[in-house]
C-alpha cells in the first residue's frame, strides 16, 4: 500500500456499490479505490449465476480466492502448457464406460446425435473440469483462465477476492479481468476510469469509456487472428464478439445445457436430466482427517499419515 | 561461505541465435529463453529473458505474459505487433524496428508477425520464471476448454468450436501461408 493508506481512524462495513447485470446473472463489486481496500491490497466481487448459466472464461492480473456461498456446479481452469487430460472415449468404449455426461438434453443432444449419425463424431479433450458446491474455496492462480457453470436450480453465489497487493501482480493495484469472449462491461472498469479522472487525465478517460467492453480477442485485427487460428472470418467474428446478439454480458444462458467429460461421482442422483452430487468424491474422502482417540481419551481430529495405524486401511 | 556461493556464481548464459533454441520451426523461426532454471543467478534478480527470430511473414501466436511485464527490444529487421489491454482495446498496432523497444504489461495480449526476412528481438521479463499463455494453437487456452463451453461462450455451433480448438497445428510459431511464401 502507498504511504498513509493504512492510517485509518475508522472502519466501515461495506456493501457492494456497483452491479452489472448479464443475461445469466449479475456481478457486484466493491469499490477497490476505497481506502480500506487499498490498505489491504485486495478487491472483492460477488457473482450470482442463474440455472444453466455460464460465466465466460477470463483471467486476472492477481491471484484469486473464490468462496462458494451458495449453490453448486462445475468450474474449469486452463493452465498454460498443461495437457488436455480429460478425453472422451471411442464410441465402443463409450458404451462400456461408466463415465457420466452431464446435462444431456435438448439441442445439445440433437447436435451430438446428428454428428454421430454422419460418422464425423469428434472426440473432445480438455483440461480438468471440477465440481464445486456450497462452502468450497477455489484458488485461481494469476493469469489462469477460469470459467464456471451452474447446472442446478439454486442460483450460485460466489464471492471472490483478488489479491492485487500480491507480488504476482506486476501492474498497478487496480484489479483487472481479461475476458476471452463477449463485449461485456468490465466489472472494475468504472473504478479505473475514476482513478484516471482523479489524476486529471480526462481526455484519456473519455477515450477509454468510448472503447470499453471488448474482449481480449477483439483488439486484434481480423487477419492476425485468421492466420494465428487458421479459421475463417465468421469464426473470428464470433471470437471478437461481433455477433448481432452479443449483448449478453459476462454470464450467458446456455440453451440445452452443457456437455463435457466428467468422472462418475460416488453418490449421485438424477434430477431433470442433470446429475446432482450428494457427497464428496473418493479422493476428498481419503484426505479427510480421521477421528482418533488421544491419550486423554478425547476424540480429536488428526490427519491419517503414512505409517500410522488409521481407522481406514489402504 | 560467500565465496562458495555468490563469488563463483555463474552469471552468463548465451541466448543468441547460435544457441540451441527451445522452440524451433525451420519455416517460422526460433525462440530461446533463459530463466532461473538455466541461470540460477536470475533468481536473485527476479528477471529472465527471451531471444527470438522470426522469418518473413511468420507469426508468434497471440499470447500473454502470466507473471511478468516485458520489454521487447528489436535487434534486427522489423515486425508488426499488436497489443490488447483488458478492455479489449488495441493499445499498440504498429511496426517495431531495430533499435526500438516496446513495453508489454503483464496479462496484455500480444501477437507479432515478421515483416522482414529475419526479425530478431530480445525480450526482458520482470520475473525469473516468466511464463506465457497462448491464446491460439495446440495446447492453448482455447484447446483446454471443453468444446461445449467454447460453443456456449462464443455462441457458435459445435463444428465451429471444434475448428477453433483443432485447426491450428502449431504451438508458438506459425509459418507463413503457402501463398505468402511463394510471394516472398
């Protein structure tokens, strides 16, 4: 923090002071220019995702912690250079596999069936996709692309903290989201503009306001992207958010639900074409501390370590 | 014990075009990086560097620095560079020619296309293990996202999402197209 930033005589409990509505939910933010936030070197936002809504992929200039206050769903992170370790099996394997595909319904299913019928079924592969539920804390490293999806009826409420004071943030202390898609308003943009205006750089502030709302691809020239991605102009237009209906914001509704590779869950039940996880997966179960009796005869939580005699055998 | 550690520390590592590159495509060019894994002294400095050579019309795919700012200094030739900020605005779209430097802040997206037979640059990075994330090509951020998520994100059909994920076979350096090669 800058000098005297933490010379605080009084602290206040703050509510979010900005709200951006999208097609599939809302994002609320607290003003990071507030002295309390500047002192702590953090910024906060709260995201609400309605059913079948996807928070489009983005990355940030500082590490994040996201707490799931309510709801459950899926999230994915893309670690640069890491392989796509979740692979769809061959058609023959598919029948034998106990793999569960999530939310197979409506349009999504029809498209897939037509692809299969035409014999051009494409086997998708991608990086790990994780399930989250109420009470989870998600750690998102700096610059790592993150997306999340609500497949349940209950709206997902996720509170996220960006540690702008982290050494990993080499920009200024203003939180920044870099969206990979859409034309939505940057949730912290107005505060950036306030800061710019505060410095008396009015002309630049106005210019920035006029150009606001693009994604990271929309700043590149079409020919650059056509060459780099080896795709046609139509796809590049989609990538840059030049579609006619591109006013949906950072959170979009997904018609017919999403389908991707996820491992079978230990206890799950179907509801409305979706699979609801009721318990943590086996890995988490194994990591959970086991209750052990102490010398005083009290039951206490101690992690089960290698070489120790634990209640569960390997 | 200082003389055993700092006094005799290795402080030099060649990254010029004669060195063995880390990324190499005979039609597109080469890139060599030096991080604190290669030269441990960089850990104290928290700095690293990259040396690159791009052939005419070859391209360094759009990418961003995850954990560092960078200063790209052109050594030879010229290239067209585009840099995009978090609001999706083009903050630089121009030529970088020998002797000039361009600052690319952390997380800003950048792509480069060589306009001369051999564009050479050195990029200084403010992290001893600077890493980049690619926005195009194999194993890029786009290919790590499930196809349905991509389709929903960009409001496109699955076939278009498949093309987006799989059309580009190159990771870092894209060679010039056949027509550009013939013209050259």
